[in-house]
């Protein structure tokens, strides 16, 4: 009977272990298939095409040029290497400027023919037209823009996911934003965290430690949106006033909030590591005439180096992946930040802010999944590199 | 001249009195063994000489402990300097997680010595002094943890010798070792006696009889008897000592 129960328990543990692993693998797989789908999508908004007059010399246009044309930043064809003619933009809803409603037919059945006619009559026109209105006898020139390319995404400097006719999914601004915020957050949190850990582990007496430690651990239980709120009310005006900025919502603000959030983890993990340094090591150092500080810096800290590094990783992990608080205080502008005092936007904040408005299965949606993959990869790289380093440090 | 003089020392862990009114003198270049059953206070006593008990909170000491004629418990004593003079080897080998070389050099580093040539020479001397040099001279860069238990303990002795102490405290240095390593350590103690005053705590009475000049027997925080080792082991004055050394208890 006892053996039977043990067999059942063993079976249950095996099943749950397998199920969890498979679920995790499926999540990763899902992320990758959704994200990779982005590269099989056309650059131009799905279901639309860019068309030109056949007499126009231009045969290729870059995505940026098309964007600038539709933003009225490029107004003459000679700016992109064509004839000296003013560019005429044509969107579907402009059709009523050229034709009366009767001409288009009751069911709009004449629209394709009229568009074809219009494009062939105007040499200087550029049209952004739904594919359904482009029939086989179309009299214009269809520009083949191709699919979204790897380099458009990974080296793209602009993140404009909802622009027409062409959206930009360059992730550089988001990556730089994430790196800035996380890096500075860690730079702030690390010295404070390790100092607090040294204080708690080596200097504070029992009574103080018994009060301080639960308080610090309590900090990690505060929801991140509360931290974000705190950052918005306290740190944003503080940063704005200290650095005389037009707005206080900057990378630095996010870093400070993140540093505060990462502190409890860094402190508790590294303090535990330091307290794990055996008494015999300390005694040996002191017995050789080493002072208390020499013992801390030459014995205790090196001994707990791997614990401290894992504290750092956990801190960075929290900083890189943290969403809500950062979303609230960094200003969310998706431009490449050249300094920490600029508003910037992180990867997780982008996903959180935009997923709600991205149509299911669309390009934008897939681009957000791709961001998820990148976030996943960044944390993986950090984790494994630190594991590698701490494994090397271990004696 | 007496190297160490202890007068009327009482020692307390909180309210518990671990040592009761102990007085003894230790001459220079002698080996003195402390024996006694577990919990008799002999380890507490040996840790008084380098003020290692300071690390334990809520302990205090009354009486005087003089080393080279200076009270080491008087206010303003430089404890780090004291510990440089009074080296200690612990019960379990406790090398640092560093290389063999760095383990021995550690005491020199923390005492502010930077001269690389001197450090190298001192490391070699110390390892030779601890009879370990021949075994490790080609692998000084290797982790100390790669050594055997007995080698680790000799490394700890070398580490203590490197800072040139005049007194060496050994708290059951061979209790965690096999008989061959123990024999090596004992041989080493014989050698070291020429240059150092050695205080050793041991559970092993044969060991005390083999290596020490004088022996102190402790029981329940009191020093019952302190005399030449020969007398303690052949003709003790107290019955309690007699009972302990003949193995009737302990």
C-alpha cells in the first residue's frame, strides 16, 4: 500500500514536471512564431500598394522617402532623383476631389477603373491605394516595396508603428532606452545595495538587523504601479528642478525608481551571501592581524562574490523587465536617447502601452511580439554571462 | 622571562562564567598543552591570548593577561598588532578560497607589506617552516582547496608563521586529521618550538604527553593542575587529573 502511494506521488511529480517544462517551451515557441511572422509582412501597410504614373522615371523609393512625401516633407520629385515636378499625393479618400459620386457607381463598382484612369493621367502623382481596387488592367506603375527586412527592424532608428502608408519598426530607440534605464538603475542601486548589505551583514547589531531586514523585504512587496505613482509625484518634479529640465519624465527618473525597486532584492540576496561566509574564514583573517575592514573587503566580499553577482543579475533582470513604473515616469518618447536626461522608452513599456491598440495578428502586433523575444534574449544573455562569470570565480 | 602571564582571569559568556580565577605563566620557547574534557574552557582560554573572544558578543573578562609584560586587555590595545604577534591555528583547516601563495601571503598583505620580493621569500620560508614547501613548490598558484586536509592544516600553520609571530596558538590542530598527517604536525611542533612559544589545546592525551613541556588540566572552567608534562602524566597531585588521564572519564 505504501509503495503504491509512493508510486502515485512519483507519477504526479513527474507529470507536473513535464507539463510545466512543456508549457514553458510552448510559450517560448509561441513568442518566436508570432515574432518571426513580422518578416513575412510587406513594408507598406497590409493590403495597400504604392502606385506611380508609368511615365515617372522613379522605379524604387525607400520607406523613408515615401514617409516624407506623405508627411509633406518632400514635395518635389527632383528631391528623390526624378523630374522637377511637384508631388501630388493621392489617398483613397481623395478620390471625391477628382470624381463625382455618380461616376464611381452606386456600389463603387467603377472605383478601380477611375483610379487607374487618374493615375495614368497625372504624371506627378503618387498613390496609396487598397489592393482590392487594383485590377489586372491597372494603367499605373506598382512599386514593389518588398517585405519588412531584418535590418529595417534591428538597425532601424525609428519606431512609428501606426503610421500610414508605411510603419517603422526600428527597435534601436527602444533598446537604447532599455539599456540606458537599466544600466543607470544598476549603477545607482549597486553601491547602495552592497553597502546596505555589508552594513546589515557585518556591522549592524542583532536588534537593528531584526528591525531593518523585514522593512527592506517589505519594499519588494509594494506593487510596481505604486512605485510608479511615487516616482511621478516625488521624483519627476525633483529631477525637473535639479537639472532645470522642461519635463521631469526622463530616463534618469525611471532609473531612480527602478533602483529603489531593485534595492530589496540586491540587499537581501547579497546579505545572505555575505552571512554565508563561514566564521572560520573571518577568524582566520582576523587572527592574522587583518582589520575588520580588511576582512570584509579581502575575505567576505570575494567569498560571497558569486552571491553578489547573482544579486546584481536579479537586480538587472528586474530593471530590464520592469514595465509599469518605468512606463509611468520615463516620458515614453521612442527616439534614440543620447543622454540619461532625455525622455525615452523601454521595450516592456512599449509592449504594455501598445499591445492594447495593436490589431490581432497585424504587423504591429507581431512587432510587439518580436520586442518580447528581444527582451527574452537580453535577459537570457545577462543571466548566462553572469552565470559564466560567477562559475569562473568560484574556487 | 615569562612570555605569558595570566592573573586571576574570570571569563563570562553573558551570565555564564566559563573560566574561574585562572592564573598561570608560560615560559618562552616552551610548548604548553591544555587538556580537559569537552566544555572545560580550554578553547575559551586559548582564545584569550589573541583576544579572539572579542568577536563573540556579550562576553567579558576580568583579571590581567600580560604578554611580554604588557596587559593585552588594557584600554587602547591595538588588537590587530596583538594578533600579528600571536598567531593562531584553528581546529579545522580553514584556508581562504585563494591560491596557496595568496593564502600564505595574506597576512603580509593585510599588514601593509608590498615588497614583492620580500613576500615571495617569506612565503617560501613559511611553507618550508610548515614542512609543506616540497609538496607544493610547483603549484603555488593552485587553489588551496585542492590540497588534502593535512596539507591544508600545514598551509594554515605556514600562513600563521608568515607574519612572524612570537607565540603560536593551536586549537586542536590535529583533531580533524588522519594519523599520518597528525604525526607530521607533531613533528612540526617540535621544530617550531625552537623559535616560537606554543600553546596547544588537545583532546588527545598521548599527543599532549609527546609534544609538550608543560600541561594544564582544565575541568569545568577551573584550572585543576598545571605542571611539567612528565609530572602531570606520571604523578599528578589531584585526583581529578589522575582520573582524566587514566581515561576514567572525559
